[in-house]
C-alpha cells in the first residue's frame, strides 16, 4: 500500500525547534493548506465551510527511517522516562503518520478555481505533506478521557517580555503567534541554564531569548542571513 500526499501546508515554523507540542495549544498559530490536482477543485470541499474544526492527517516528513526501539522518551517527562511508542505521540513511529485537530478559519478559491484552506492551531513544519482532511464533529470529544502521563505533569506557561522596538521588527500578522509560541517554552525540558541564549527560527526571523524564573525575555531579533 502506498499513500500519496494530497497537499502541503505552509506555516511560520521553518525548523522543528519551537513548533507547538500539540495542535490547538497555540491557537494563533496559522497555516494554509494548498492541494495537488485534482484535490484542489471545489467539489472536494463542498460543505466543508459548515464545520468549525478539522482533523488533518499528515506526514512526519523530517523523521527518516523506521524506529528500531519499542519505547521512546517523551519530552514532557524530561527525556528520562520511557513509554511505549503507541503510548506516545512521538514522531518515531512505524508509519510516521500524525493527526492534528485545527480550526477552520477560511476557505479560499483563487481565480483559477483552486481551493486552499486557512487554518489555525497548527503544530506542523512548513512544507509538511498532507494526507487527508476530515471534519471534526462533536462526538469526537470524550469528556471522561484520561491523558496518562500528560495529566500527571504540569506545563506552566512563561511570561514573555519583548520590547516595543524588537516587536516592531516582526510583521503584525505574526506577533500574536510569536508571543503564544514563546509562552509555551520551546526549550527542551532538560534545558534550564538561565545564562544560555536560545535561538528559534520563526518565519523570516531568528528569535534570540533567555529564560529565568518563569520569564522569557527576547534579547534580539534578526532577519535570516543578518547578524
């Protein structure tokens, strides 16, 4: 069996560092899905605007090769505890298929009749291949669901400090996304050095920051290729 992508998503996340750990954690994180022919035609999307949210099936395309171990070390557990591959959302999977729930913001049709979907709450790398799109419906919610080790480990948001001067360097449409991404603490759980300068690529910018006592302070923002 061979699965072919039906499209590609474009986001501000041009490297894995900084991508939200799950979909809908950063609700402001935007993406646009462009589809391959013939799946870019309006008939494939008839009625989709009646749904507020979607399921997106996509490919962990940056993860090369099949896993050789049955267990992984989830970042949420600090990288020190192993759980089974099928008890995790790790990209180290036999078939490297991922699934995200997202908000449908708009359905666009260009002058040639090609359809694209504007979505938010994304957790995907720019250029990620898309396998399928399905409506999210109310019965997808399980109010009595348990989330295993995710429920057992708190994830505290950071306060983000960024000067007006630095913020002016970022296009307005990216500002809310950037603040929400930084507030989720993009560092690995094992990195706690308060003197370390971290760098995160976001859109056309490199964001340099430090973290101390629950506060993430942006130190410098540079365009790619500039000091």
